[in-house]
C-alpha cells in the first residue's frame, strides 16, 4: 500500500499491517473501529482542548480507535492477541455518550488475507475481557467454536475478577490463566498492567537481538490514543481504577522508551506500531509511528 502522511493516519483505522520482528511475523488484523468523543472519553478535557489536536479528529470531531487483533506467527504456530468486536455495529446513539459509532466485522476476512484459518490459531491471549477484545472468540459454528483448536490465555486476576462469567462455561476447560512474567507462547510473556480492568494484561514478545529490536510490547488498553503518550495523566472514562491506570500508563511509557523497544497499540488509529521516545525536555514522551 502507498504510505500516507502521518497526519492522515491519525484519523482513520489501520488497515492490515504486517511486519517481521525477530523470528515472528506480526500482523494487525483489522476488525473495525470505535469513535471516541474526546471530552467524554477523557473526562475534564474541554472543547477548547480539542482545538490542540485537529489531526486526530474525524469529520464528526471524534478520535478514531482501531479495533482488531494482533496475529503472532512463530514457526508453524499462531497466536492471536485479542479478537476484535465481532460481526456487529452499534450506531452512535446506541453506544455510550463517550463514544460514537462502534463497528466490527472485518477480523475473519483479515485473518484469511493473512493466510490463516481460525482452526490454525492454537492460542488466543486476551488483554482483558471487554467486548471490543473478545468479539470473535466465543462465536460458534455448527461444528463448534470458531477457533476450534485455541486455548484462551488471560491473567489470573482477570479470570478471578469476573472472567468465569464473561467466558461461556462450555469453553472453561480451554482457559489458561497466567501470572505476571509467565510465558504463554514461545517467547511471549504476560505482564500485568492493572487499571483499565483489575486484571488487565499486556504482552511482551522477545526479539532476537537483531535490528528489529529487543522486545515488542503489546499495550492492550493501557493506552487508547497516541495523544496519551504525551498526556498519560488524562483520566479515561472506562478505566475501572483511574488512579491505578495513570500509574500503569506512566510506568509503561518510561519502560517503553528504553532503546530497542517496539510497541503495538491496537487502538491507535492507523499508527498501531511505533516507538516511544523521551521528548526534548526529557519530562514527557512522544509517539513515533512505524510504517
Ligand atoms: Zn479496547
């Protein structure tokens, strides 16, 4: 695809994007998008504040959050981190006042485009159990679950904190709760990052020491918009524990700014892969998208 200027990419959802990272092939699988109303999503922000980031707003004045999943392929194995919203659409007047339209439906086509069938996914890892992350995971077909071979990884805290109610009972024998630092797929470890939900998890993918980087971190909903890289203290309406979320976000950015670190932020419009670096003053951070 022809590259678009970054400004255009800030106000549209990401298409399918693939990159290699060490021994892995990583693919952002688009499912859809959700519009975020800045003054609702970030309580305390005013309409005047939004004048400061016109490049991030769509025609409706909303931030555009991509929805999808990250396909992680290693040798003949395939992991999917989060599974989008699923084949449905909610008009703006049927979502929450902090949101506009919420649309899913593309993920299976994206998976096909990436050359994989649902049955080839051996592990699904959730950052958390909100609707826009588990959408396709629990859907079935006449012959059983869509992802017929997959086990389901999530943090032990998320599982104990309501996971049993969110995941259909018939699939509970496939659930593999994991703790901080536990390897859930070759070279991929879970990292607890509480705040958005009590058991929210990020995932760290180990690099091979080559030019791609030493590690890639999958943020989950520690971050929803690239604006938060410079403004980690903005409260987020849907963070279950807003103080904990700010602490997690701040620590995450400091850690992610370490050399050799690549970040995948699945909600970041069309700049889902990037790097965090310290800003010129050294007291904040900047998001540098990767192509
Ligand atoms: Zn989300």
